[in-house]
C-alpha cells in the first residue's frame, strides 16, 4: 500500500535512484517490520538533508506517529465497534482491499522494475516455490535470490 507512495515521493523527484530504492526494499523484506526498516533506510540514504541518523529518526517518526495517534484515538471505542456485524463486514472489506493493494504494489514498481527476462521470471518462480511449497526460511530465499541475480547479471 505505502510502497507506491514511497516510490513516487523518493524516486520520481530523484531523491533516491530506482535501483537503490528496490535494493533497500528487497533487503527490508528479510527482517521483521519491513516497512519500518525501509523507512529508516530511506531516511539514511536520501540525497536531501537531513539524512543519516537524523534522517532515519525523522523517517521512523513519520511512519510510526500517525498509526500511534489513530490507535490512541480509536482504542477506547474499539471493543464496542468490532462487535457490530456491519463493522465486521467493513473490516472484511478492508482486508480484501489491502490484499489487492499489496498485489498492485508487488506489480508496480517491484515486478515491472525487476522482472525483465525469462531468467528473472525463473528466479522469481524458484523463490516463490521455495517460500510457499517447501517453506524455506525467507532469509535463505533472499540470499539465494541475490546470488541468482548476480549470476544472471554476469551471464547477460
């Protein structure tokens, strides 16, 4: 959901290159809380000031603060809200929407920027099978994908 917005905010104006953006996003997927890790990464590498540790701090504050404020505002009413059938239907709809948006974020910019040949598609397919069928550890799949990408880059 947020990935296309971050891509538009950082890559389009030239604050971060597309390759560096996608490399950081891929690396962030290997650790818990990838969006928060990715925000700190962008805060460090952004070309404009502040960057480095102050940039990472501001990026994390910008990612965490809205959610914390919403949580504080909604928490007193949450139990009564979620017990209503209409609210449960709304939450199911929101969940379905999030799945669709995540699929769109996977396609643009990740798929369109990274999968450019049949070799790239094969590497993605191997990673998908390792994760979903054989339940391989995600860190292993990330390392294997990185090595596979390096090998494909040397071949072509």
